[in-house]
């Protein structure tokens, strides 16, 4: 099935037709917020829920939600046929089933399950001369997989891209110019204008993840909405007050401290970020993304790639001020160690979404950071 470019994804979602959908869609990219948003749009489109593409809806649980199946690391690790079995199952109440594979699944587990599923489809195709279920409109399941940044050499990406019943939808990190355009448009819908200088600073600091960008804009509007002068013009001072974190309280510096095993510095940064309205759980995804990038860099170096070329493979590009720190981290980590660290962060992410009290969630995340930071020096 034809694969989509990043610029074609929005148009594909607008014209999405369940009758023409592939069995499996892999949504991948460095923008975890955007990847998650596309997966949720596909869920609504497939199950017929309320709300359009990229919109927040007032959709409440219905019988259709019983057709939503979320797979876990434990389920998929127990059997390489787990994904295949779920895709072939018939729902208890009939109708379409949406099988969601979140980004918390380890790469090896995910690749094994996808390979088994696609191989089984090849066997079915070989046994029949009639049209496939997808082509005849009889398909009753859609598998949507979320993944992080995947290079063209990724085994998972290559498998999906070349298969007739599968499709990839890339979602790359936002560049500053994209953030500027989207931020201005969203703020205008909320009734706010923004100075050019303030927009430039905002765009530089929010480039990367759509989810982080959206939360930051909501925070900015909330702040301005409470201003005494009730001004609808966002100025550079407003941006500096909310997002002008010093180097010592920057989340990227926190991620580097964890990667370097600087536990005391990590504790100080967490306390400073919390005092500025950034609880530990808000740092979890950026830290996890840092270790995904570190996994990519270390893997390339282990394969013989020059360290500077490996650093250049990261998207969005590393800021020049962080390169020395990341180079120091490369000496402390192996691919195997980073995979264990990612498992810890994935589990913390899973627990943080379990509806625990905020204080307990913060404790879970902080403990996971401590475990990863301690592992750096072992």
C-alpha cells in the first residue's frame, strides 16, 4: 500500500474511509504528541466517535468504546502472536474493533509481533485468489501502532512500508516556523494577538512536540486571561515570565543530568522545575525522548558511525550547547543499558496515566528518574 509523506497525513485523515483502510497503520516520529493525536483521530474515524481530525470532542463512553483494545508490553511479550490473534478476533458485540499499540511497547517485542501478523497475512493471500478482506470492505479490525523516531533502516518501518496491507504515517517534530504559524493561528482563535518578537522566542522554545506546544499555549492564555489589564496582546515579557527558564531549570538540562548520572543535580532541578509549575510527570515524556535519541546515537556509534555524524542524526537537531554533554553520556551508556532505562521510563509513563493522585504520580516519576540516573554510573 502506498506510504504517506508527513505533508500528506492531514489530507489522508480528512479523506479517511474505513472501507479502504489497511489492516495496520504505523504512526511514527519524534513528535510524540503529534503521533498520539493521529492515533486518536484514527480511533474516532474508525469507531465512528464524535469529533473531527485533531479536535477535542465531548465524546462519552458508548458501546463503541468496548471495541477499543489497548495492548500492553506484558500481553505482547508473552506471545509473538498476540497482535495477530487480536486482529483476527471477532468482537463480543460485533462491529469494528480498534487495536491500539501504544509507544510504550519495547522495539523487539513490537517488531516480533508485527512480523508474525504480516507473515500470516502473506500466508492467507497465498491461499486465496479472491480479493483481500481489506479490498472487499469486510475488514473488522484496524491495528494502529504508535512509535518514536524510526530511521529508514528500521526493521519495523521497512516491514510495514513494503507490505500491501499496511501503511506508515510519519509525524516529524515541529520546526520553529511551523510552531510560529500554528501558535499564531491558535491564539487568534482564542482572541489573542502576539507580538512578532514574542512569537519568535515562543517558537524557538516550543519547537519539537505538538503536545508540549499545546499545553504551553494553554498555559500562556490562562496567564494572560488573569492579567489585571485584561490585555489581549501577548508581549515578549509574558513569554519570558512563563517560559524563560534559566539553564539550571531547563528540562533538557534535567534530561542531561539524568543521562550523566548526576543524581544530586537532578534532584535540585526537579525541585526548581516544580516551583515553576513543572511537576515531575510533565518532564517524563521529554526525558524519555532524550533517551530514545541517545539510543539512536549510541546504536549508530556501536555500528561504527562517526560520533559527530551520529549526533547529526537526531531530529530535531541537538542544540549546540548540549553536544558536549551528550558526548559525555555516550561514554556511559550502551544500547542494552539504554533499553533497560527506557523500560523503566515506559513503566513510569504507564503508571502516570493510571489515574493516581498527583502526589503519588510525581513520586513514581521521580523514582524512575532516580533509577535511570543511578544506572548511568554502573
